[in-house]
């Protein structure tokens, strides 16, 4: 791999590997070599994602309006975050409102 790991390039290479293996035109040795390359790319991508996840911080606005840094929690932000579920909103002098009622 290059000096600086490029996540997007690795994904493109993985797609090419899968396409070539699915084509059925590779010999067994070629397919095995491509498989090994794919496994190495998957591991590198997973490592990069873990590293990136550790660097993410979520800024949260507190009740007094100031910003507070919190560590990113992947369990609280599933794929497609921002779609579907809405956070409960609590404002002064009102009851909890999930935002789902109309």
C-alpha cells in the first residue's frame, strides 16, 4: 500500500477484487492471491475505521447553551443516524416530547 492509506481507494480495490473473483475467470492460484489481497484490505479498512471512530467527538449543547465535548458512542449513533428515531426533546415548563406526535 502507499505511504498514506486511502480508505476510498481501498474500497474501490475491494470492489474490483470481488468483481474479478465473481467473474469465474481466475485460476485457483489467482483467486487465492486476490482473496489474500482482499483480506489485507478489509483489515486495513477496519483498522482505519476504528482509528477514526476514536477521534470522533460529538459536541452537545447543554441546557445553559454552552457546548460540551463528549466521546463518540457508536451504540447511540447507529447507521443512518438522523433518520427515523428522534431524540426526546425537553424544554423548560413542558413535558417530554419525542417529536413523533402530530
